[in-house]
C-alpha cells in the first residue's frame, strides 16, 4: 500500500507569550478560550532545531472556545526570558504576522473590545471580496483580525467572540509558497488573489504599502475528530512589493514572543514528511514552521 496523507485543517496556533498566566487569562476573558486540553511545564526536545540545539523548558496550555474555531497553544519559556523582535515588524515581514479570530457580530465585538480597554486599530473595513473585519492587539502587542462568521459548533450570543480561524503569513514569493500551502498542505482553493494598496489594511503596521494577497482555504471539507469544532480555516499569504521584508523571528527562537507555529491536524505523517523533504522552493523560509 502506498503512502497517503490527509490534511484535516488547522488544529491550533502556537502563541509565544512572556507571562503565561496573564496571557491565558486575557485570551479566556476576551476570546472565550475557556476549554483547556492540557496545561503543564515540560521540556521541548522536539523543538531543538528551532532552539539553537538547546532543550528548552516551557509552560504550555492548549485552550479552545466551545463556540467554535481552532485551539491556541499558549507557550511561555521557563528556562530563558522571552524576547521580542529587536525591530518593529510590519505587514509583509516573513512569518506569521496575524491570527484571524471569528465573531458573530463585528459591531458588537468591536464595542466589547473598546469597552474593556483593548487596543482597537481603525474601523471596520471591507476587503476586495467584500468581507468586513477589524484589527486589535492583545496586551503583548500581538495582532488579531476579527472576522465575521456564521459557522459555529455551539451558537454563540451576538456579543461573543469565537476562536481562531486562520493566519496571515508574510512570504517572500507567493507563487513559490503555493507549492507548500496549496499543493502539500491542501489549502488549494483561492478565495482572493489581489495586488494593490488595501484600505482594510491601512490601520495595521506597514499596511499602507503595495502588496499581493492570496486568501486560501481547503477545497476538501474539513475532516478529523475536531472538524465540527474548528470549522473552515484560512491561510492568507502576503507578499510585499515596495518593501524589503525582514524575518519576524530573526535572531530569536521558538517560545519567544509572537506566533511561534501553526499546527495542522494530519493523517499520514510519514507521507507528509516525505512531501516536505521534496519541497525545496526558495519560499521555504526558516521563520515558517509547519
């Protein structure tokens, strides 16, 4: 029997934070991430390739929102002090720049964030495919795009916030990157492919420049044991034109502050590993972790 693989979709987003308890509390209160699959301190030997060969120790909790969406793995280092980038990274820089989070009602969600003191960037704006959204930052300065959704596991109240639905990733070459995200990982359905300066990005760092943006989802229906909870997931690739991008995690390691990895629900890991080994495109930037 030949090797096979199935990518069931995004399972979770890894979020590196400097203070585990405070950050988890914020995600619980603001994103409704109140279901905990695990929480504990442990070494991370499997991440040595991303931690300069050292085995680090970290606190990690996998949390979810029962209304629907992907999980978040909140990771905080114990054996070293979390560091931020030494520069103000912006849209187009290489790596996971932003996490998408869904909500049933954007106006009520925006008001909720404003009322509780969350930093809200700009107004509700419309994308080239007429999808509204707005942006916020959490207390650690990490960027989240709040998106509309009518796809829920348990129907939420109108003022509620759901879980993550995907990410925005800065890449150096979208066409080359599609070999990974579309051909290997199965995010092969193009919902948007536009080049320009975009009004819905004007409020975020670096968002006033010219970009190519490609919004992807899976043509296959999400599968796996968590499919009804996670729902449809999205990857938006961003390529800068008039800006030389930097690596968001330049001179830093896994566990430092930021979106540290993207976790997929996979059946057939050996086959996926083989496909990834064959993938040698120059778009495979070492700041992107699968």
